[in-house]
C-alpha cells in the first residue's frame, strides 16, 4: 500500500461526506414541508422532530469524520518517507475506515427510513 492509496481513500470519503451533508439539507427541507401541513396528527409531528434530531446528530458525526480526515491528510503530508506504510499510518487508516463503514451503514438506514416516511406523508 502506498501513501497515494491512503490519500485517495481520504479524498473519496471526504467527497462522500460532503454529499451526505447536502443530502441532509434536502431531507430537512422536505421535513419542513411535512410539518407545514395543518392536518397532521401528533405522531407524525413527533416523527418529524425525531428525524430532525437525527439529522442534527448526523451532521455532528459528519463534522467529526471530516476533521479526522483533515488530520489524517496532514499526517500524510508530514510523514517520514522512511516509515513503513504498514506501520502507524496504516493502522490509523484502518480505524477510520471502520468508522466510515459504520457511518455509511447508519446513514443509509436513516435515508431509507426517511424516504419511506416521505412516501407516506408527502
């Protein structure tokens, strides 16, 4: 594995996270459309509020992941070229990769729940 491979992964993850941020903006707008309807019962409004809270939480997670990616990019830029790629940088990359996998899984679960909700209420 080369540093360029690690950098490529980081760049892809960062772009994906930024896309998810934009997607959350769209979902939040749609939730607002649902909330504006005057004939909604309290259970629907609780669902809207729950989704809004989950969006806030997701944005926080995305922010932390982007920060970790930035730190990792700085570490790559200042790396000792004599250091084995199988060492510290690769181990740290594995932790971030696992966290990204978990985040992506949870993101798509939330997205699916929201899409089903929108189908019922828009």
